[in-house]
């Protein structure tokens, strides 16, 4: 059963075209240029069109790179790289309807936060997931990250991503394949400001990791 503790741009369009190239002399060794008055000399117009498109192409490439960069930043940092991908919205499913409603009604004071995790987490073996019910309750004002370390060695065997308020992680997988046995451990909750992602406080809870095989 889980324990709960409270602790204190873009340029628009193409650039203007320059004046058409005019010829006022003779082609060496030949006749004067022919064609309508003011027409560019033969062979020059395609080159002029090609040059005029270069700035637009460069602008489009720069914009595409910028959009791609923003998308990658959003996936890695603004959303997917911060919030834990295993987190689920709502409260842990072991709670009764009355307990769920009580949490929704509870207001946690400014500068305080509650932590919640199963006191005993059992794993079929060292590589299989176990149910931990790590929870950031609705009344908390901060995002939470949780690290579990072994008491005898201080080694980290689990690290979550951020959990927003009113979300939880049910199953976790250890980062180390532990042998069968019971491991006294500590789950350290670190609270972070939701907007700046700056750490604002820590709290810890004792848990037992039980590996069956």
C-alpha cells in the first residue's frame, strides 16, 4: 500500500527584379544585336532568372531548418524529454472513490508537497517490472522526479522523468539486474518548478525492493 508524506520572417515574396540588361554596342566581329528594343541579349535572360531565385531558395531552406529545430527542441525538452513517458494521468488505481475525491479536495500549502510510493515494490526477477505506484497528487504545485537508491551502497537503481501533478507511474523497471533478495532502499522525490524546471525541494521515503528470482 502506498505511503503518503507531506513536506515543507520571414521575407515575403521574391526580391525585386533588377533592370533588364541592355546592350548598346556591337558584338565583336559581328552585327549589332537584334530583337525588340530593350530586350536582353540572347543567352543572358536564363542566367538572370536563375540568379533571382537563389535568395528565395535560401530563405525557404533556412525556414525549414528552423521549423525542424523547433520541433526537435519541443520533443526533447519542452515535453517528451521532461515528462516521464510512462506517466499516466489521474491518481493511482488502488485508491477508493472516496480517497480519490479526498485528494481532489485537498489543497497543499505553498512551499509544501506530498510524496507517495508503495512501501514494498516486488519484482519477479531483476529485469522485470514491479508495481511502485509513484504518484504526484493533484494538490501538489510542483513537478516531481523520483530516484531510488540502495541503502547499503548508495547505488541508483531507478530514475524517473518528471511527473506533473495529478499523474502517476504504476510499474517501474530497475536499471540494474539485482539478484534475488530484499533490498532496503530510499526513494528521493525532487520537486521542480513547472515553468523553469528549477529544483525547489526534496523529500525521501524508505522502501523495500523485493526481487523474487
